[in-house]
């Protein structure tokens, strides 16, 4: 992935952070964004572990399949910074990382993290609960939250993308290049997605003709809701020479380039 400025890094993560929050994450978006920035320095590596989660004694689950990378790191031991190599979990997307991290935070060890009522309190409870060994960890997070005005995202998650037709439908994260690029709606065996926002983000020309969405001039079966044209995500993917891959365990669709 091309180098990002810190603001670009934050902006790229916001849709994923907000979707995970909508799905019930106990972590304030401001805290999560600050933690990702602190732990990575603003780089999204291809193993997508933005929170420094080590392999430990973890058991593979739908979000973490057991893959790992060995990287250099440091911990504070008896007041002294000690350098070492450690095995870190590797993920297929940032969404998978954040959902696996939430499984970690659901354990009794992190009760005080879940119970925090402010971002500042939650930052402190991450250290108190043993997520990090650096005594300065909470202050570093709080500094980043304030420096980049990250609290603005703490309530933005509350409203899902507007739709009346799909009001009762299950939302499906659509993943592109490891990030949530859109949110689809699962209805009668098909995942529908707003064509213009996702299609244009992937470089397509999106139009409307004779009651159908067109993708690079190709008409697709469509639904119209609140002046927004929806298409089946697999049809949009095919029109863009991509493959829509459904993952049952995580209820996600990943758009992959280069059909085999």
C-alpha cells in the first residue's frame, strides 16, 4: 500500500472503525483510531494487525485463522525498555483484525475497558488491564485523540447508511484492499450495494438508463431506493473484472481483483 499521511491513514480506517462500532464494539472509535496510529506509526501492513496483538495462546476463530508474522518490538519490563522479537497475528483484513480484537476485549480481563464511559478512561483502562506495558500508553493515546480531533467519530457511527427498502435487512461489510469500502444489504439470498459510491471508488463510470444502473455502460439488474441505485454486489464485481468472495464465518464479502 502506498505511504499515507496521518490524516489519510485515519480517513482510510474510519469506515471500518464505524462499522465495527455499529456492530456492537465496546471501543470508542477515537480510542481505536488513536491506538491503530500509535501501534503502527500510520502504516497499514499487509498482515493488517494494527493493534499489536500477539499470537499468545489464542485459538483460531472466524476472524483469525492462525496466521502469524514475526516482528521486532519492545516491552517495558521492571521499568526497563527491552527489545525482542515476537509473533503477531496476521489477518486477511483490517475488519478481521478489529473483530478479533473485540473478541479479546470481551474477556473478563478487559471488563474495565468495556465499562469505560469516556475515551480518556478507556485509554487508561487499556494500560491498567495489561494490554500494553508502556506506562505512557494512556497519555500517548489521549494526545493523539486530541491532536487529530478523533472524538468527532465517537457518535458518527450511530446512523447506518440511509435506506428504506433494506431497513430490516442484515448489513454486510464489503471489503476492498483490507478495508470496509461499503456496506451492503442481504435480502433473499443476494447482497445489494449502492452502486455509485462503491463503483466510482473502484474507478467505474456509474450511470442510470432505462430504469437500470449502468456500470461502464453495462446495464445491471437494479433496485431504486431514496434516489439511490442498488445492484447485486456479485454483478458489480463481475462488471469490474473482480470476484465477490462470500465468507460465511464473518458474514462479509471481499472484492478481489483478477478473476481466475
